[in-house]
């Protein structure tokens, strides 16, 4: 069985589903002959033809609106936003139509579509290519928001997203597109879209994160282990709807929680998790919830971007504060 | 210097404002006067419905309503030219087209009366619902047309947009992709001269709105949108072309919004009484009636009897609307997702307890 990267897992999932469901089409800018600027759609046009691997005009509005129309008429489109910073031109179609067509027609029409976008900072990219904008979407009723952090989870969650009857925003952490390889059986097995993944068991502190930050968070857990601190690491992966039960169960055990994300802090998705802990887990906590996040600034151009993104040191320091508090 | 490209926009009219023939090469359907009478009757019905809906809003029995006074010929032509399995993507006042396709007045009232069930209408299940975000529906039609092309189905998508909406990115994107991909889409710009208070001339420096399709590589035509025969002939031509794989078309229907934009608007604030009076002389029903009466295909007696029949029908629809009970509070949850996630199950239960 082949070892593949996260981005190869994306390609593998797209190919599996296109081979097994003729209603699945891929559309976006440069997704055809070029195979996508990150090569997520590499080889698909040769296998499935230009009718199903569609190079659109260079216009995000076009991609998003076509996707709504295709999905409403029985296709299963997988749209690509070339970068998450370009997705804003798609927002009206996603928010006003994709997310609410089922509700406003009382189920007569729906939009079973996926919007894929490379997401997040840390690859020395130009301006507007490094955003962590998931919280814009987690506030929209009717959407699912998915953010895998490993090749296996990218494969299983993308399959589940394409098969889901509702619109899914599928963010791919581009910093770890090619970080490592793992075996991902090409068996068409989807992963559930409504559970968090516990990546490491621990009893002293719960580290909650998603996306590329899973890498730093696991390294922080290693550093804490060297100090004798057993950190539990949770990859939220499916942000909306949120599986809060898994997080709550962990915090019941540890009494401490550090939330790590690279998006700006204020009203970032970590705020929702912290609020739920305040509502439901106040008496389980022995220390204040900590957030290790991007600052409430624009992510800087790349000379400074690694100083913006949460680091292993910041995560370890936050975990130590929760341990010192009790 | 050599010329890189040239274009011209033809203008189509068969019936002038007085109902006289402007040209003699009538299309085949227009030689069937029974069909013209039927469409005229439908226009009258829409007009009677429209007045009733405004009265309902004025008496507090309906929310904000967007009337269609003056647009009847354009919309009936669109609705009657389409086949059942074609897809219609409207903005929010194309009632004549929708009634022709099976939408019931009671459903339309339900929507403007604040109830999502109006969008689950009796028209074709693949027709899009009323679309308030201006212009966005045009790309839904383009996406539908792309689906038909991929599946090799001989179906056509039709979208409508106003003169104001023709300034929007989504509309221009829809035209562009239709040309780029040779999609079976017919885009109708219903130029009623006013985008709420902003006149047509303030939207663009282009001489016609039809020519907006030229840059996309579409065939374009300007039509007298108050002339049912011309509008229907244009739609028949455009739909046939699209259905046979010859690509999309952009039609500008020149009409006039004789009413306020919506019941929340007061058009006296921004346009002259004389302009509206002049527009009434060009309105679509008057000329069709004159034409049919000159053919001895319609009489004043038939008109009176038909209007009474329409009033009875509309009253029955209004009663059905007024008797429709509000949805239970949990209805706001039930179609958010195909299957309700646990968070929403809990919130739904809270809402049910509160009632």
C-alpha cells in the first residue's frame, strides 16, 4: 500500500468518488490540465475528462454560483477556491444560497456541494494566501466546516463531505500538504463528520486544536511529556457541527484546557469552545481556559508570519500556566 | 485602421402601443388567436392578483410585496415559451411566468406573507425559489445549464434580472460563463427603467442593456417587452437555439414599472407623474386587447365576465392563504440540515418548550 501525503489523499478521495459516482464533478481555476496550483486535482482530467474536471473562467463568483446551480439540479460539485484568501468573492453564493436553499424551500431543493480551499499560513506565500478564516463560516447556519490535519483524515473526511447532503466548507491546511506520508487505503471508507479525533490520551491537560496547528500541538505534548505532564490532544477536524462531548469528556478528566488555533483570537472558533466550557464544564475546570492563537491582526507578510502563528513554546507555556493555577 | 469587431443590436416589435401590427411576418404561434386570447386572459389574471396583493399589504394582511404592474407581457412570454423540464431562475416579481408554470397565487402570498412554505411551490420542483440577493440567480441558471450540458439533457435554463441587476457581478459572470462554455441559458434583462429610485441611465453608459451579452459572445436582442407577441417570439427563438446546442442568448425586454418598486416604496419621490402617464399609453394589456378585438377574437362582454372569474379565483386563493396557519416554532429548525445535528436538536427542544 502506498504512503501518501495529505494533498495526495485529497486527490485520491476525489478520484475514488468520481469513479464511483458519475454526478461528482470538480470545478475551479486551473483544476484541469494544470491539476490545480497545488496539484490537488492532478490527473483527474485525464481519467474523467474535461466535462467533469472543469476549468472555469477566472472568477470566484462564477465558481460559487455554478456550484449552487449544479448541486440544486442533481450534480455533486466539488468547487476549488484556489486559496482561502480568494473565497470572499464566493461568500454571497455560499451564505445566501448554498447554506439556506434547503431551509427556504422547506427541503424542496438543496445544495450537496463541497467548497475546497487550501488554508492557513506558514508557506511564505504572497499576501492574501495565508488566511485562517474558518470562523466566518462556523457562524453560518446550514454549513458544515471541516479541516483535516492528516492524510488519512483528509481522505476519509473529504469522501464524507462529498457524500453529505448539505454544503461543506473543506479547508486543507496547506502548510502540512506535504509534511509527511502515511498509508491511506484507497477503499472508499469515509470518516464521520461529527466527531473529534483524540490523537493522544492524557490526564493532566487537554490541548484542543485543528489544522496545521496539530503539528505544533503534538510537539508541545511531547515537550510536556518530557516534564512528566500527560497532555491529551484533540483534533477537532469537524468544526461545525461541533462535537463538544468529546472535548467535555476530556476536560472532565484533566480539568485543564488549552485551545490552539492560528486564526485571530477575538471571535475565533476557540471562543466558541471556551464559551461552551464556561457553560457546561465550569465545575470540571481547575484552571482558567487558555487560548493560544494568532493575534488580532492581519497575518503579516511572510518575513514575520512564523512569529504570528502559535509556536510550540507558546503552547507549552500556556499548558504550564494551567498546571500552575491549581 | 482595420476593424477588430463590430456589433449591432436588433429591436423586435410586432404590436405597437395601439395594438396595430408593426410588421406582417407574424410568427406561427401568433396566428393561433385562441392561444393569444388565453395568454391575454392570463395577463389579466396577474393584474387582478397584483392589485389584490397590494390591497392585502395595505390592510396589514401581507408583508412587503413587489408588484409586477406593467411587466405582464414579458413574464407571460417567458413562462409560456418554456417547457416543463426547463429551469426558471427568477428574482422576485415574475409572477406571470410562474403562474403559467403552475405556481399558485396562495403560495406566492405565503412567501410575501412571511412563510417559507411559499417557496415549496406547485410549479416545477426544479425551478428556483424567489431570489432577493440581486443577480445571484443568474449563476444558478448557468449552473443548471451546465448540469444539462454535462448530462446531455435537451433542457434550457432561463434567468431574469432587472435593469439595475444587470450591473451586478453575478449577472455578468453568468453571461460570461455561458459564452465561454456554450451553455443553454437564456438571460432576460427586464428593463423596467427603474432600480428603486435609480433610473436606467445611471446604471451604465451602454446604449442598450442587451449588448451586455456581446462581450460574452452571446447573441443579443432588444425586444418591446410590452408586446407579448414580440417577447414570445424572442423567447421561442432563444430557447430553441439553446436547446439545440447553439449557445446562450441575452434578451433585453424594454418595459416600464408602472407601480412602486415594492409596497415599502413611494415612486412619487423620484419620478414625474407625466413619465408614468406616458408609460401607461404603452402598457401591454391595452394593446393586446385592441389587437384581439380588432380580430373579433375578444369582446367587452368577455372581458367583464373573465375579470369576474379572475376575481373569484383570486379571492379563493387569498382565502386559502389567510386560512393557512403559521408553522409551529420548531419549523425554523427542521430544514437547516438534512439531518438535525445534536446541538440543534437541543435548541429545537428549548424552542418547543418556550412555544
